[in-house]
């Protein structure tokens, strides 16, 4: 990705500009505990948790690590783990 | 660079008119053909924008003149205008410039080549409407280029030059043309006003490669996270480094067209063989030149280096021009409360990692409109002479009235 002076970008730039870089904690889903209620997907303020082949998976390119998903999960199937980069 | 006889000006007396500094600048702005002007009136800038407003009302100038509620809005309006490809102009001073602070960063960060005349004035509190340069020196790190002018003619000429520098595809950086409030804005002086046709040849239409256009949507100044923010700042830093050359080049091109030259980054007066060199910016230079003439006739080898471009700071040009001096005295109308003042600190930093080891002393003078007289300049020269044998005071407030403290 090449940047353009003046922080000039074309439409749909976030498809290229990934915004997950400021995350400190990463949500890890215990798929054994998950009951597929989809509350994590509904509550995720970034809209970045999606069902993939039946499993709920956070998209780490955009996840900010806010822990709303972990807080809302009725089965405590999501753990926030310190991410070291 | 002049040799000290002031022949550089080459003003054509036949074309000269006695006008107020503010009118002369407004006329220069008219010759730059801005598409959009937005400003909020504030002393001592008011006459510049009043004149422009009159020119628009009289049909002399085909610009959109937007009256707004504040300086914050004035410059914000110009962000939109400039991003749409409109040549944009504003002018302000003091508290007005302070109110623009946040917008100044947005303009430079979006690389919008807006030109703004700053009619330098003190900042309150205490309330004071008179001249010093605290306002623009305080905004030295906002990413704008800053040119300080010495007289009305230079204010006129630098305004036209400013657009040519700012709009250059490699530079794309806004410029403040700083002129001392009242001393230059309200003085009536003989000036050669710009020729509209020549100005048009010198400054072609503003045609940026990227503009805001609904048909081809774009975002200016988009979000940049820690992975790219540094690189955007680096690009601005690099553009200012390129401006060092561009400012010199535009000064030479201006001379070819109009016959006047003030130096590009710096200028000098009797500095070549000077032992004591004074370094300063702005209108006090006129007084200093008179003082130098008097002292030269007494056999004192005193000279002057004028800093015209404060941002970018001309490190190499200053090293070259000052390397043979025995002592340097910096005179400036600002103070960095807590650490000396802008120009003297920058000059010392410019020399630190070089082989130059010349005593440098600094004076803050003329704050809040206090006059700087020939007597004051002589006093500074005496102190500089003494500093050759050892610096007693590295930085001081000139003519501090200890009796009222």
C-alpha cells in the first residue's frame, strides 16, 4: 500500500486500510462452548464477527479488541487474550 | 544577495504609488486571482480584508468572498474551497491565528496550498493590539511555510511568490506571509503595485492533480493509524526541505519578471566583512540598516542577516552566511516562555553539530509594540562586542523596565 500526500484516498479505502492495528486484546472463541446464539455478531460495534461454516469468527483485520463480544456471550465462550505483536 | 547598498529593490519610481500597506497587500492578492477569500476582521489585519471586500463589491476582483463567524470558520471554509481546486486566501493575526490553531494543522496535513497574510500582533493576556511576532512564531510547528517581510513592497511581492511556492506540485504546502502589524499594515509608503498581466504570466491558474469532485469521490485527510501516520508527517517534512530550493528559485524568477529581489531564504546587509552580525526578521530591519550605516561610518564592522524563510529554517544558508562572524546577536519580537526565543534557539541548533563556534546572544525586543530604536540597536551591538570576550548573558529582555517590577 502506497500512501498519497495529504492523506488522500479513494472511496472504499478501508477495504485496503486495515484498522485492527490498535487492538491490545484479541477475542478467542471456544467453539465447544458456543451455542450459536449470534449475540456476539449482533453486538460487535465494528460488525466484524461473521459466521463462517457455522462458526462465529472475528475478522481480525478490523477487530479493535473492545471485548463487547466477550461481555455479551451468555456462555462465556469468548476470552480476551493479550496479543503481542 | 545584496552587498549592502540596497540596490536590490530596483523599484521603478515611475510606477510607484503612495498607498497604505494593507491596500498594497490587498492589491497583490487581487493580482493572484483567488477564487475564494474567507476572513474574519481583527486589528491590525482588518484593512487588508476590507480592501478585498471592496474590490469584490466593485467588480474589480472576481472572487467568492465569504463572511464567517470566526477565524476558525474562515480557515475551515478554505479547506473545502482549496480541496475543490479553488485558489484560496485568508488573512488574520494574533488571537485570530490562535483560534485557527487546529485548522492550521488540517490545512497543512491535507497539503492545501492556502496563502495567508499574518499581520503580526501580540497575544493576550494582557490585552494588547500592538505589533510583535509571538502569534506566528507560536505557530511555527504547524507545518506551514513562513516568510517574514521587511517592508510593504516585500509584502506585496512575497504574497505573489507565496502562491507560486505553495501550489508547486512538489511542495503543496500552505504559506503564511508574515508582516508586522501596524508598522507595515498601516504605514503609507511608496510601492510599486503589481502589474496584473505580468502577475498572470508569473502565476498560472491553480490546477491541482486531485480535487474534491462528486463525479470522482475522494477523501482528503483520511484516517491514518500508527502504521502510516509517521509517513504522512515525513512527506510534509520532505516537502518543506524541497521548499528551501523552491523559495530561492521563485525569488530569482520573480526578479527576472519584476526586477526586484529580497533574497530567497535569507538576505544580507554589509554582512560579508562584518565582525558583529545582527540576525532578525521583519520590519525592524529598516531601523537596523540605518543603525548599521551610522556605525559603519564610525568604522565599526557591523552587518545584518535577515531571515526571510523561518519555516523551512535555512540551516545551510545561515551556516554559510554567518561562518566568518566573530559574534552574532539575535533580535526577535517573540519569547518562548521557559526557554529563550524562537529564532535564537533555532540558530544555535543549526550550528551545534557544525564546526562553527561563534558566540551567540539573543534579545527579545519590541514585545507588545514597544519601539526598537537606533539607540537600542547600538546597545545590542555594544553587548555583542563585549560577548566576544565571554558571554555574560546568553538571552535577555531588551530594555526591561526593572523600576516597575
